[in-house]
């Protein structure tokens, strides 16, 4: 077999031009397939690692995926708010260990602003239970302090002490004058987490109330700017409502009963979700699109493999003399068959190796950009089991496909005799 | 008594669905004999060689090679017989273009354990020794691809490939048809010397009757094949 493998290799080297083109086709198809797969798993891992250690998320009744998306991933908007007394009632439940309210709705130059309590930095966990860490500065203490995510600091060039002004609503534009009359100051910059936290501006709940003084009707009161900061600080800034509540339970075993109790709350209608369950539901929604994308990638690989078949089949006629020489010097039909199957296998193997190398080279350079822009972590994963399985699958498929031209050559080698008239 | 190198009795062969090509009542090549088989184009020479080499299977009759009846052997056994006992030279030498000179000469050893074992030492050394005897001694030339060689050099590579590992029979199918008369005579002398040295029988096939004097015996295809020119 070693002799045949060596012959197959030399034969391929003799047809470098067409072989390289075929290799490129296979490499690109494998690269595309792995790129899609890595983006898919990267997105899943990114989503999956965004929140951990939070047992329940409570919000106004909506879809569980919607509640998860707006409260954790800052995607979309809440349909309604939870009143402050209801938050206090939930936080006071005996089965609740901790409760962190969040308030969403404003933005700063395209980044979402989240009002919360200092306890958020203690209880919010990501990845495998990793806590948020400050890369610089400290948590918000004063009313107009802000703690910004790593991406916010990097993209906007902010540092400790940088001033920032929030916009009302989610637009980057400063509609209705925004909250320009209530500037904030950066007091802390969080270390990167690879989650939406990196793209969030964190302020206190009281700050959210403070900047909305004069906005009680939903639009800015013309007299709002006449209320100075000193006066605002003297107001009771306890929020009237919050967008959602992150809950940690005393005992994990009560999660279902606590959820049921919240979902059947007699006063204000509420919805409690388990983050993992909502994520699973989200995957069922996206699974169809993922499957379609994977199917397209698999078809692209199939096209790459067909190029191997085409390349070998088209060379068969001009190689009949070569086959008859091999037969004359003692090669059996099985040797001819093996030679062509191995050629196909070698092209498949080398194409797959090139494709894997290509995608990892791309990820090495483009991964940080993708992670920064889309929050999907692709870089640093390195070759893994998926790459190995792809390599094995493509090589096996190439060997299998190689059997078609090999069979044709096998039949011809029996029929052609020692001297071929071509 | 030693079996002849080749002994044919009552051989008949036709391509599938075609008219008979060979009808050979009797043909013999003794061991060590140098036989010239001449015949016009289409007289069935190449087909006969295919049957003797075991690549084509006779419809009827017996084809004994070194005492083994090829018609009674399986395809795999005929392949093994060819690999172990036959050296073949083609018209235009038909070397494998992507192999080096050494790679071409040692090629038969990759398919025959018997011929590999018959070579004392590494196959490459034996190839160099044979090529050296045939006048190809330039070490850099031996590592080059055969397509870079002149026709005369390719002749010698083909001869070395046919005799490496000491096959008992060397079959040459019109190997000199593209050569001028000087080159042709030199090649035949070279091949005769090599087969004589290894004791191999030589079956040399050509349409050029003028070569007959260079061999021990000459036979015309028309004499042994009753299908003759109709093939």
C-alpha cells in the first residue's frame, strides 16, 4: 500500500495545476463549512455564557425568549414595567436570596444604558460563574457616576473621569434634547467579559429616575432644565418601576415553585423565566435557520468533493497508457483501483487540511474583530474535535467518491490489454 | 526436462462480440531463446502478447508460461505470474512520466516480492548497477524525470526496467519502431546482451522483417496465426 500511496502522490504532483485548483475548491468548501460551524458554536457559547448564577429573571408578561433577550442581551424592549412595590414584595420573599432590579430604556451613542444597584456587580455572573471585575476605577457611588463596559470604553475612547450624556430612548441621536442637562462621569471601567455587559453603560436606578425628572409625560417638559442638580439630589429618587429583576434563590430546589408563585402573582401580572430554559427555547427558534445554513455548507463541501471526481474522471482517458504500463510491470487491477482511490483521498485530505488551516488563519486575524463588533467569540478556539471529524469525513467521502473513477479505470485496465490505442 | 518459456496450443481469442483475432495452433519459445516475431499491423501481435502476459484471457486452448497454464489460473494468479516472471518493453518505451529514472526501473519490484527478493541489496542500487551497465552513470540524471531524457536514454531505462529482478521472459512490443536504423540496432544488441546475461528468453515483436537476422530464430505471425491479416 505504501508503494501505491507513493505512486498516487507522485501522480498528483505530475498534475500540479489541476490538483491545486481542486485542492483550492475543497479547501474553500471546508473552510466555509467550518466557518459557519464556528460562528454557530461561537454564538451559542457566547449566548450561553452571558449569564450564570441567576436562577430566575422576572419581568412583565411577554414571551420567555423576549424577556431573556431584552433583560440579558439588551435586544428589543420590554412590553411593560414592574412597579417598585412589586419588586420589593418579590425581593422580600423568604425563598429569595438576592434580587437585583434593572431599568432599561436609555442609551449613550448606540450603547444601552442600564440602571441597577451596586449589588448587580456582586451577583451578576457570566461564563462559568465568573463575577464582573473592574479593570479601572470603582463602582458608581454618586448619583451621576457611570460604570462602563470594556467595549464602550474602547470604542468611545473613554477613561476614568470622562463625561457622558445619556440619550432618551434607544436612538444614537439626542432626541428632544436628550438628558444633556444631567451629564454623568465615568467612575469605573469593567474588564472584558465577551458578553453584552461590555457594551453597556451602568448607572444607579436613582440616576435613571433623576434624569427623567421633567419627563413624566413621556416627553421633555420645557421647564425640565430649570430644575438644577442640587434640587434633584433633594428629591426622593426611588424608582416607580423597573424593567426586570434578576433573582438568586436561597435553595435551587425551589426554583419551580418560586417561578410558579411569581407567575401566579395575585397583584401585578408577572412572568418569571429560568435563563437556561429560555435559552433552550431560543435555540429551538434558531435551529431551523442553523440547519438550513449547515445544509448549504454541506452542499458546498459536496460540490468541492465533486470537483475531485471531475478532476480524476477527466484525466482518466489520458492516463490509460499509464495504467497499461503499470499493469504490464505487474500492477493488478486492484492496484489501479487503489491508486485512483488514494489519489482522491489524498486530494480530499490535503484540501481539508488546507481548509482547516485557512479558517484558523482567518479566525486568528478576524476573530478579535468579530468578537468586538458582534460579541461572538471565534478566536482562540484552535483546532478541535470538529476539525478532526471534518477532516475524517471529507477524507472518507473523497475515498468513497474516488471509487467511481477507480472502478472505471479498473474496468478499462482489464479491457485495454498491454498496449493502449489512444 | 525443463518446460519451455512459452508454449501455446490451440489458442483462440476474440474481443467481446467481435470476430476471432487469434487462432494459434502451436507456438513455442524456449528458455533463453531470442525469438523475433514479425507481423504486419493488425496481425494480432499485441493481442498475442496480451494473452501471453495474462492480461487477456484466451477463449480456448492452452497458454503455458514457464510450465503454468495461464488459462487455468485466476486473474490474480495471472497478474502475479506476469509480475514475477515477465519483463515488458513497449513501443516508445512507455515509461511512467512522473517517476524518476530510478523510480521507473524499480517499478516492477513494487509489484513482485519474488523479483524484489531476487535483487541483492537495495532496489535503487540494483537499478543504478543495471543502468550503469547500459551506459547511464550520471547520478543527477538518474534522479531526473524520464520525460527529461533523450530517446536513446529512455531506451536504456526501458531495458533496465524489463530485466530488473531477473524475469525469465522479456517481451518487447515494437520497441524500435520510432528509431533510426543505427539506434535500433544498438538497442537490440543492448537488449540481447542483457537478456543473455540474465538468461531470460526474449520475445521481440516487430513489423520490420529486416531485424530477423539479429535473433536466434524468426517467426512470422502469418505462420502461427490462422486468422492472420484478417485480425
